């Protein structure tokens, strides 16, 4: 049975956050959301807006496609190149 979309999103978001050694509260502060909201995103119980999705991807240094489970590649080549400049 396939894992529901929002559960995958939450798992990827949490993995990206913890890979950066960032707390839920630190992420919440950066994206302007409450600690509770970040927890709901990570548990797959709430969906972020498009604006928040983009902010999450930028903050966590992954692509939005990765967070949305549209790809297993965390960053695009152009994003990797830009970060090297």
C-alpha cells in the first residue's frame, strides 16, 4: 500500500530539518509559523501554502519537488551550482 502524499511530505521535511541540525522551533521562527504548525506538517496533518512550501525548500536547502515526493533528488543541478558560487 502506498504511503499517503502528506505523510511522505512530512517525513521528508523532518529528515531535511534534522539533517541541518535544526529544531522545529528554529524552523518555525524562520518560516513565521508556530511550533504546532511545523509539527502538523511533519506528521502529515496539515499542508503548507505554496509560499510556505517555497520558504521551507529554501530554508532546508532541498527542492520543493523533493519535499513533495516528486523526485528523490534533494536538489537540482542548478541549485547545487548556485550554492557553489
